[in-house]
C-alpha cells in the first residue's frame, strides 16, 4: 500500500510539474507574440490594443466582448482597417450546453473596414452557410444573376440599396472565390474567418480580400 501511495504521489508531482512547464511555455509564447504585434504596429504607424470593446462584436458568433483580444488598427489602400483576434465557445452536447467537458473553442481573425459613408445593413454569405452574418431576419435579395443567386445570399432591410452596392464586378468576385462573406452596418464593413494573428507582416494579406470588397462596392 505504501509503495502504491508513493508511486501515486510521484506521478501526481510529475503531472503537476509538466502542467506548470506547459503553462509557462504558453505564457512566454503569448508574451512573445504580443511583443511582435506591438513592435510591428510601432514600426508601421498602426495602433495595437490587447483588448477592445468595438461595437461590431455584436455581429460575431456569441457576441463576446471578452473574446475580442489583440487588435491592430491602421490604414491600408486609403481605408481605416482593424484586424483582431477573436475566440468563442460552443457546446458539442446540445442536450446540455453547460457541459464544460463538451465545450469547443473557436479561434477567428476579424477584419473590419471603415467606409466613407454609412449604409443600411447588408450581408452577403454563401447560401445555406450558417454564419452569424447571415442572421439578419430579412428575406434574400435576388440579383438577377442565377449563378450568384444559387450560390450566395444577400440579405438587407433595403433590397434596392443592396443591389446598388453589390454590382456586377463584386458579383463576379464572389463567383471567382476571391472575396469573403461580409456584412455592412453603418459605415463598418466586416468579415471573420478561422485562424489567429501570427506573423504581423501577414496582416495586409489577411485584410486584402475584404479591401477588394470595399473597392468594388457600388461599382
């Protein structure tokens, strides 16, 4: 019995040491990444914030302000741009959403662009795609382009304005797969996709697809 207890105690101690080492390594990695983002922001004239309470978080899954973390804001191609890390949790156990053992954490990169003027709410998503951007409560807006209308869905409180925003160049960009799903509320154009901010030098590349949307609006 004493031998078994000794083995158990040693095993427990080893586990605790391993956990402590992993926690320290993760903390160092997080600190290194934060420092890299801060340094890149300082060198490029962008602003870095470890947290944010941006209003557009209401358009993200779970609408969690606590999930919005490293945020960088600057200017690309003449547009004010924000790129941020965002995380949220879902449950793999629909019968018990509070089951902590079934919680899944999702990591996203959010890109937000400030436009030159406000617009009524408009969203463009892949048809039948279950994204937070698609939950508008408005019926789909038909564009008259059957290829687009069969593959994508526009929703808006102002269908005519939505048709003016999403002209043929933007329709073709969606069909070519070079732009993401997106939404506009007020003067903020928004998208998100799985991933996290890594190499800060990649930030312009992460923002490029949504910048294409901004440039093609109303064309």
